[in-house]
C-alpha cells in the first residue's frame, strides 16, 4: 500500500465516486452520460472491493471485481445497443423523451 | 461411427435450421440452397448409416443410450437405435425431404426462411420417431412433429388452412393422449421406458394388453389413418402446400403404421393376435371405402388423399397378417406408398403451380402439351395401382399372400375383398389419368402449358428409378427388413403358443 | 452347338423387343419414321430368329429347359425368380407371336405413316412403335414365364400396352373421349379377370407352397386325389382370368370397344396374340385341369356359349372391324371350349391358325379402311361424320383393291372353314373332339360355325361386291407395298397353316406331347368334315342370296332386319349386355361411390360427426362454460374484486411517470431508506 493511503481514504474516494455517479444518473438526461455514471458507480464499488480485499488479505474481493467487470462489459454491450435502437427510433437519446411506460 | 451416426442423422437438420437463422431473409436463393444442402447431407448421413447396417442382425444397431433424466427410480434415456423395421423408413424420410425441398423452389415464395426451418425441424422429428427407442423420447418426437406440420399447413396452406391445421393438430393430439397414458402406465409398471427391454420382458398380462393395445392404437390409427378416423386427412392434404403433402403422405402416415409394427405387435402380441381380425376388417373397409370415395372426387388432390386411405388399408392388412410375407409386404408397401403417393402429390403440385386449380374438369388432353409430364405420371399411376414389374405390385402381392394364409386373420374373405380393392384402384387411377391427360385439349388455358422443366423432372426421376428397382429387384429391400421381421414373427407366434 | 447353349440364348427373345422399346422411347423422335419402324420390326425379327433357335434346340433336347435370370421375390417360402421356361408349348407360342408379330410390325410402318396423317398428328408416329415394342416385351414375358407370377407380369403388361394402344388417339372417338374410355374399359374389365388370376395364385401358393409351374404340377401329380378340390378351385379362378383376357362370357364386352385402336393393334393384340393368352394359360395348366372336377365342364360350356353369342352379334354389325372383333370373340370361344373338352392341342392349333387368318383379315380390313379414307380425301366429298369403317359406305372394292380383295377372301374362307385352308383343319379338330366328349357343346359349336360362314360371306359381299355406295369407295385405290407384302405372307400362312397339324401327320401334336404328357392324337372324322364344309357353303350361299344377288343400298335397312324381326333387334343391340353391365355395375358403383363420398364421407363423417358433433359440440360446451357458468356466476363474483383492482391501479398509475430518472430516484430513495433503517436500528 502506498504510504499514507489507508483504508479510510479508499472508502472516501469510493463514496465520492459513487455519489457522483448516483447524482449523474438522477440529474442528467443524456442517456450516454447516464450510462457513464452507472459505470462510475460500478467502479466505485470495485474500488471498495479492492480496498477491502487488500486490508483483509483475502482474494475473494478481487475475484468479485473481475466478475463485476465482466458483467459490466456485457451490460455495456446491451445498454449501448438499446441506446442505439432508441436513437434510431426517436432521433434523440434524451431519456425523458422515452416515457412510453407512463401509467 | 457406431455411436454418433444416429444422433447426427436425427439432429443434423436442426443444425441446418439454426444456420438458416443467420442468413438474411431477403436472400431466398441462399436460404433454399442451404436448406437443400442440409437435407442432402442428412440423406448422405442416412446412407452412411445404411452402409454400417448389418442386415443379418435382427436387433437394434448403432445404439446410443445415455441417461437423460430420472423421475424417482424411473430412468428416462436418450436412446436411439435402428433395426430392420425402421431403417427403410428413415431412408425414405431423408430421401423425400430432399425431393420436397427441391419441389418448393418456385412454389414457396413467402417466408422462405421460416418454411425451410420448419421443414428441417419436421425432418428431425420424423427421423426421431423412427429411431427413438425410449418410449418417452419417442413420444417427445411424436408430438414434436405436429408443431412444424401445423405451421406448414397453417401458414403456407390453401384457403381453409387454419381449419385444416387445427383439425390436423387436434385429431392427432387427441389420439396421442391415450398413448401417453399407456406409456406412463408401462413405465411405472415395467420400471423402464426402454422399448427393447419391455419387449424382452413380455410381462404384460393378456387382458391388460387389450386395453394398452387400444390406447396405442388410438394414436396410431388416427395417424395412419384407418377408417373411420380419416376425416382429417383430406382436409390436411388439400390445404397443405405440395411439399407438406408429400411429407404428410410419404412419411407422417407411416409413423402410424410403424407404431403398430414396433409397439403394438412387439409389446402386446397376444392382443395383436386377438384383435387381428378386427384390424383386418377395418383395413379392408378402408381399402374399399377409400377407393370408392377417391373415384367420386373432383379435386385431384383429394382423390390422391383418399387413395392413401385405401393403400394404407393394404399396409395394415399385411401387418396384421402376423406372418412373414404379410409383414415384409407391409413394410415394403409403406415405402412404396411413400414413393408413389409422394410422387403423385409432387405431380399434382406441378399442375397446380401452373394452373392454380385442381379441378379435374378443368383439364383434359394434357398429354399433347406435356408429354414428359404425362409419361412420368403414367409410371407413377401404374405403380400406385399395382402393375407387376413396378413397386406397388411387389408390396400388394406379398401382402395378399400373407393375409390369405394368415392364421391370425382367420378368414380368406378379407383378402378376397382386398383383391377387389386392386380392381377399384385401377378404376380411380385410370379415371384420374384420363381426366387429366386424355381426351381433347379443349381448354384454352391448357393449350399454353409448358412441359415440366429440368428441376421438376429431377424431383420425379429418382422416385421413378426406385419404382422400377423395387418392382424388378426388391431383394435388397426385403433383405434389410428380413431378420427383424422374422424376430417379430417369432415373438408373435410364441405368444400364440402361450395363449393356447 | 448343344441344346443348352441355344437355350441360354432364350432371354434375348425378350431383350430384343425391350431394347427396341428403350431405343424408340429415347431416340424415336430424332430418327425418321421409317427408322423407328425398322428398329421395332428388327427387334421382333431378331426375337423371331431366337425363337427359331429355341425350336432347333428343342429338336436336340425336347425336354426343354428353365433359364434363371435373377431372383425376384423371396420371402419365407415364397420364392419367385425371373426365369424362362422353354418347352414345346412356349416355343410354339414364341414362334407364332414373333412371326405374326413381325409381319404386323412391317405392315404397321406403312399403315401408321398414313394413319398419323389422317388423324392430324404425325409426331405421334414413333410412340406407336414404342408401345408396340412394349407389348412384344410383355407378351414374350407372358409366354416364357416359368411361374404364375412371372406370367402375370406379362399378363398385366400386355393389358397395359393394350390400354395405351386402344387409347392411342386419345383425343378422338365419341365426344373426343371415346377412345380413351375404350382403353380404360379394356384395362378395367381385364382387371376383373385378374382378380381371378390373383386369387388362383394365392390358393396355389398356400396349397402347393410354390408358384412355379413345374413344381406345382409335379406336386399336384404326387398328391393325386388329395389335390382335386384345390385344383378345381385354382382352375376355376384361373378361368376367370382367362375369360377376362380372352374375352369370354361374362367379360367379353371390352374387346369390341378395343377396336378404337389403330388397325395393326387390333390385328396384333386383339386378334392374334394377347387375347389368346387366356387359352395359352389354361393349356399351360392342363395338368391341373386334368385333376379338376367341375372346371372343364364350366370352361367348355362358357366357351361354346361365347362362340355362339358373339357369332350372332357379328351378323348384325356394320362396322368392318366390329364384325371381325365379334368373330374373334367367337373363335376364342371355340378355343376355350376345346380346352374345356380336353382338346389342348386342338386349342393351340386353332389358336395358331386363327392368328394367321384373323391377323390377315384385320390387316386387310385396315387396308380397306385406309383405302376408303384415301378415297374420301381424294373425292373431297363433303359428307359430314364420314365413317370409313362402315361397310354401308363400301361396296365394289373388288376391282379397286385387287390384292386386298384376294387376301381378304382367303382369310374369310379360312375363317369360314372351307377346305383346305388353315381354319378348316383346326376347327374340325375341335369339332371332332367335341363330338366325342360333349354333344351339346358340339352342336352349339356347329351352329356357331354356320353363323361364322354367314357373317363372313355377308362382309365380303358388302365390302367387295356390288357397286360402290359412296364417292369415297369409288375413288379407293390399292394400299402401298409395305402393307400389301405382309398381307400376302399371311395369306400364304392362312392357306398352308393347316399343315402344322394336318390329319395323319400331326406334327403339332407330336411336338406338344413333349410338354403336355398324355394327350391323345385326334382322329379325323370324315363325316364331320363333310358336314361342316357343306354347312359353311350353304351359309355362304345364304349370304349371297341376301347380300350378293341384290346388293344393298347405302341407306337401306339390312335385308335381315325384316326377316329376323325381334331377333335382329336383339343382336343389333348386342343382346343388351353392355347396357345390362352399365346398369348393374357401372351405375351402381358410380352412385355408391358418389353416395359414399358426398353423403357418408362429406356430409356424415366430415360435416356432421366432425364439424357438428365434435367441433361444434365442443364450441357449444365451451361457450356455455364461458357465457353461462363463467360469466354469470364465477365472473360476477370476481367482478367486484376486479373493479377494486382497477380503481386501485389507476390511482397508482400516476406514479408511473415513464421517466427513467424518476424511477432511478425512487430506487435511490428506497435504498437510502433501507440502509438508514439498517444502520439506525
């Protein structure tokens, strides 16, 4: 571990990243940006995983990170495909334009 | 080769169907060629299977037997095997599928990809029915064939296609329910679904055999179809597209007769002996009834459809003669019917594609404009009415020989009435030929008809070759079935001894 | 060269016509008319050469041989091979079939050349010879087959080629469909006979365990009395088959209609060869007939009755070919009767002699018809629906077709039984035998012979004597050499044919004794010979009184009409046999088929049982369940619940904004709430 960087720093960084991501999802209307924000949240979680794995000396946390990355990759593929499909249909990727499920 | 060949023959069409999904649906030529190639490869695979077949061995060969899943103690297996009873039918299936696909070349223009996919799935189902030796697996294949056929009729059929498709589905389904019950009972009681094991055990008491026989017969008799359960057949045939009719008549009906042969005779020999006169009665009624009704039709396709009722009456009569001539004749007659009636449906389809009508009154004198077509039709017509030297006669005569001397049927009168059916076959077949090809060419629409093209000739010529081959030198065909049939006969006659 | 080497050539007798068939089928259109005709004729000619070689071989080894070619059907005990039986009986037939057949082939080259032009489709010429070769192939299989089943192959094969040739001009005839219907009728009536043949085979197989002639006969001989019932049953059913093919009561109705085929077809198939197959088959089964009890009598009576019935009908025909057709039926009746009384050699003798003179008569009739047709075209007469077959438009052709007239006269006299022509000897042999065995049959046959001479006299007088009764007949000319030459050859045979079994020498009897063991040598009864000759002459004289002295006018009624009264009406209507069958069988069957199709199948099974009872019943039942039970009772109960749900749902629906971010916010708020609950508690 880099000297001066302790577990608490890592958690703070992770928390900050996660909050940024969550706010991005809630506030931004551009689907791509929302998407990136989701990635940010995922990676914040990854960071926390790695940090915990390090401090506890267990490998399972890092294994989980790989798993998450793989799932995220698949998710990106489907998500981007959906965005492209939406764009083709609506000519825009503003998520507020897509409200067909309104009850 | 032993282990994988049967699975390959069964499932290769599915692989082909999967591949078709990857071809864009606009590329119809590519789709047709891919489907054709799949069918051809399947046919070649079935020939490979034939080359490894030992005709002197009466038992199942090239067996693949793996546990599939189990319910309690009851093991359900993935169990494929081929013997003399089924090998010809497998070959017939793969052979007719190739020809049917060629016949759709210009006939099917809408949703080609879906059509081909269903067609290939149907092939897998049919081959599976003939190869599946686990009752459960057999039942799965049996029911599976309904689905693609339902769509083939319902999507690509004629005007009343939905009516016909639903009727087809429900009729066959209704019969199968009883068979399913019997299969479950057999599995629970016998502790296995394996057909050869159940046949080996012969553990079913006489009066129970009676009910189980009827339950299986319900499914098979509808499929054959035996009189008076044939009502679905004309509708299905008239509405089905040509290729569908070819497969329906050529193979699907044989699933019924095959079922009787494999399951009813093997599992319930005592009941078979006891009920043989009744089966013979219905078979003979079917022969005469089908021939008479066929004669009164105006629609060529309906005529051919009813002729199937008559022809399959012969097959049933032969099978339930329960002696070697009757059974051998019955099996070969299944093949013959598949070839001749399949060819007749191809022939009707060629005409329909040109004129968009099947009303015989609209034709006449076609020989003049379509000589090649007329000549090939004549051969098929003669084969269908049992002219010696062609395949139909070999089957019919051996069936008649078998049923005439059959102890199980017990009376020669059934055979004598069946011989009358031979006359009536000439009556309706020659009537059809005359209505289409002879007489003056007085309809202007017919004067411009073109003779069949090379592709169409190519679909008929292989059948004609087989018609002559089986008619003149049936030895190889009888040879394939001989050992297995002898085993069935032995089984039945030993059951006859215990009955006394 | 040993006999066996020669015997081993026997399959060629079938192979040559078969090759001719294949060749003309494939290449017939590409070579000239003459080429196609020559190929077919050469094939028959070569077969004739082979037949002669077989005859020579039988001289070396009279026992004959069986030549196996290949296995055919072998299932359990049922073993049938493709094999040929060469013995004196089959070789007699081989020589006749290929010899007479060859002459008719040559004639047909000339005849069909004109015929295809009269009928307006010259491209159909090669097809005729394709069918002819097919017929020869089948006929030779029939003759040489060594088992019932191989014989049956030929048996049906000749039926098929007969069907094709009768309906050769399939767009012609009554209403444009007459010829096709005639062909179909021939095939189907023959099939009725085949029913008998098939059943006979079934009995044979289950009784004797084999279908090979030799084995069946030796088995039957060994069993002796034990086989009597079986032999009776088998021969009775075989006779049904023979009655179909050889046009006997009750199955003779197809043969007159078969005249729709071109004339060489009538000569080859419907006079000389195919129709005699029934007689050949019965003679082949002589060992079984000898054992059987009832059958010989049945055969003799049916044969004699047919001879008389057909002869009586022939008297009242105006169509030149129909007279000959009924005459053929009548003569076949003679042969069948001969078989019935056990005179097998006489039957075969008459068969061969009949082949000579009846082929001659038919071919000459063809020459006449075409002559008149030529005349019709030449005279350019405007007569509508001119029928060149009608004897009422002929007359006076004696001077216009000299050769045809003379050969026709020879044929007619041979048929009438005037010595020393072929028909005299062969008919006499039958009558002499009949007089011993069955007097009733004998007298019926004598009466038939009397009528024979009468109708032949009538025909010759109507066609060749008197004055032409139409412009066409006036303009008639002699036919070309390809047609006339075979006529002369056949005329020579019709004159000298009696020699093959002339009294005293009996070469045919000696020859056939090798195969048909135990046949007796016929005796020549001078009294009968004189009686029949006188009767024939008297009969011809009677014909001259009626038709020769005062030639009939073209539209005038037949002189017999007033003299015979009701009998004339009966024979003019062919004793209403066709009408009777039409009423009894055809209409019954058609209406039964219609009824089954429309009422039983369509309305009852399809529309009522399926559509109404099953399908509609199900629809009704489900409808009741849905509308009555479900809607009124169950549904109402749940309706309240449903309404409640709906109202609740529409309230909650407000929350569903459709905006993704709103949902995300909701998730977050929920998450925060859950986490804070977990943390705080």
